[in-house]
C-alpha cells in the first residue's frame, strides 16, 4: 500500500518505461497535428476561416511542411527510435523559429513556444533519469 510520497516513488515503473510512455504521448499529439494539417490541405476544415487554397503562399508552405514532418516525427517517436526524437526537436525548432524570427509573417505565439520548450525540458529530464537509472543498476 502506498502511504507516502517515498512509497509512491519506490512503486513507480522504471524511468525507461515512463520515457516510452512520454514519447508515445508526444507521438499521439504530433499524429493529431499532422492529421489536422492534412485535413486543411484537402479542404475538410479551414484554418481561422481561411481555406488552404486561399491562404498566402507562406502559410501553404508551412502547412504542407508540418503536415509531413508531424507524421514522420510521430512515427519515429512511437517507435522510440533516435531519428524520431531528432525529427521532433527539428519540428519544435522550426515552429519556435517561425514564431520568433518570422513573427511578422506567422504571428507571435508565446504559449506555443513555451509548450515546446517545456516538452523538450521534460524529455531531457526523463532522459537524465533514465540514464542515471541504467548506470545505477
């Protein structure tokens, strides 16, 4: 029976299992994002009341870019292979760059940038804990 926080920490799954669960949750988020991008491209849903064919070329380009990249990163994260993490970091970096350096074209989204930075920080923390756990056993 879990009666304290220490008991909870002792009874938790290994950090490697937590890492896999985290990567798969991120994969599901990216899969959803990729599907939404493709729904915009093929004309199922508009983006901010604008259909894909009416968007400026810059927005059409990033929509197609992220439609492909989200699904590739999602597959890699679900399989927990190293290139999936690289694709996810690349995707997050592109999104951060898009909303900082090119904010005049794509708008500022500080909450979205904070979300990407937080998810990467959580990943790095889990990576550290997983490596430390593997070293200790």
